């Protein structure tokens, strides 16, 4: 008799499938306050790998980590009018603490441009102090009316970079450097997620920014997810917070600032991009656990052989663990590893071992191959490389197949029912964008015909990428 499915099929009910994966793969669950979330150890291990990979890239482009307050004086946000207007509906405000009313309410940070701007002004006096390149790993709060685990929650984890520069050109160049060298490289090469990199329209850009650049990924149901953003803030925040400096000629000038960030929504995006009807498929380069050596059942020489395989795989650079819980049924352990998307399993049982082999199971293609003991480490390493590439290619092919070139607003609406549309921005324009928004469809970004990022909002030949989004 066929085993009943563990999960609701994606094609039947994608949102339900997503929630079941989070629960059964022990990734995350809802917290006690509406919109809050708990990231469980298995999910957090993946996030830690994301942090490590991004942190190295952030430091490689010159930024350094710091920590800034969670609570921000409400007056700080009011210094930049567009910024406070953009965030007002999402703010959590503290008015009472220590048994008494506060003289000034404080805001639980929704983002840190304002408080970091205050300290940038203190730390910047001369052109020699610039560029000032800061990053922090933190939690933020944006009161979410329609929460969804890892995608839209009232509290989430992220990194936020904030920089100050002597010239507009230096700020713009750095914002793009982060976009490509940190975010695009990480998302493509580590998460194995193909992204469209483009420029947000005025309607969609970050509150207080002069330019917002974004990385958009297609999920398994055809919707878009913003995976990260990089913003040029012009001199708006510098003017509001007095971030100025003496240049080499002794003239006092305002700095130019940027901000950029990614969050735990990338973990949700990873699941929705690569997951299948059996659960997660964690990209091998990212996986905290790349290989699981599983003792099928006790037998002569089995524990020793399994331990040696763990040593061999570890020596080959594979992140590996031993599962020797023979008191738990093997079938249950196998399903659990499949749900969690462990890239490679090495099954060690007495019958195969008597033949000098073990079974190598690959999560991405779903193959099971009898493999000689002496070849396991090399075979596992090859599998990790091949399967990582496969995940990227599968996602890319799916995105290209579900993206249509259209020439009218009606065609864009029809295409967005199941995927993405590309339409000339000159044809769509702000009026067409408003018509799409009324139908729950957004311009995810503007791109050049060759795939590059436009330099301005009205660059000739720009193409609008249109989709429904999370």
C-alpha cells in the first residue's frame, strides 16, 4: 500500500503546504503575540549560515558591525517627514515604562536610519571620516496586519547597513556595490535562487529614499518575493540629522547616505522557491547539515562503519552528522530527513555492508544508489555540487517559463494570475501602475532590456516587471 502524503500537495493549496512545511520540518511557528514568530533550532541553523555568508561579504565591501538601540525617541522619526509618514501605520510606540508615563514616547525600531543618523552626525566632522560604513544584525518591529510566518511578521531578524559618503557618486556606487557584490552574489550562489535585479518605481521605493534597488525572486506559486533592497537616501537624512563635514577646501557640506537590508523573509523565500511536495530542499552550499549518515539497524560492524564514514565526510569538508537512533523506526527517520531537506543521506545497514556498500540518497533528484564504502566521500561531494546547480537551474527555468512579454495593462493582469509579466515602462506608466495596484498587482521593479539596473526612474527603454507579491 502506498504511503499517504505527509504534506498537502503544493498544486492543491500552496499556502497550506508552506505552513505545513514550517511546522513538520521544525523551521518556525507562531509566537504568543499576534504577528510574532519563533524560529526553531533547525530553521535558525539555516539562518545562521545565511548570516555567516552575508556577514563575510558585507565585511569584504568595507562595512563594520555595530549595535544601536532598540528604542528610538519618537521625535527622531519626525525629523524626516517622508520617512515617518511611510512607517507610521507600522509603528509600535512605548508610552509607559518603569511604572510611570514617559516624557517622550519611544518607538520600537522599525528600521534604524534615524538613530544611526544621530550618531553619524556625532562621528563625522571631516572628509577624512568618510565614508562611514556601518552594519548591524538586529531585530525590528513593524506592526503587521496580515502576518505570515517568515514573510510578514511584526518582529523579524535582519541586517541593516547604513553609510555616509562625501559625494553622491560615491554613495550611489556603494549602494550598487552592496546590491551586486553582497546580495546578488549571495542569493544566486549560496541560496541558489535566481533573482531579477532592478529599480523600484517612485510608488514602491523606500520612504525617504531617492532611489531603491531590489532583488526579486519568483516563488513556486508564481508570486514574487522581495529578497533584499539597497537604497540611496540622497541628502534627506543628512539634512535632517546634521550629518555634515568639512571638505578638503575647508567648506562645510552635507553627506550623502545609503541604507540596505535583508531579513529572515529570505528563509521563507528559500522554502517557497526550492521546496517540493516532500518538504524542504535546502541548497547544499547553504545547508547547516549537508550529509546525514544513518544507521538503518544494528548489525555486526555497522556502528563502526558509520562512524568511519562520518570521519571521511568531515575530512572531505562536508558538514555531517551521525543518526544512530535505532530505537526510532528507520522509515520515520528517513521521512524526517526528507522533510527537512537534508541534501545527502548515507544509509548504512548490515545487508549492504556485507557487500561492501552503503546507499547514497540524494534529496534533490530523489535518487538512491548503492555506493562502495571507499567512494562515499567523493560521491557525496560531487552530489552536493551537482544538486546545488540543479536547484538554481530548476528555479530559473520555472521563472522563465512563467514570465510573459506583454504590451497592454489587461495582458499584464492576465499574466500575473499565474506568473510574471514584462511590459515597457513607457507603455505602462504611473497610470497603468495605479490600475494594476487596484487589482493587487505591483510593479516589482524596472530593468533595462539587457537585464541591467536603470540609472533613473524614467530611463528610456526601461521594462517593468509586474507580479502579485508576498
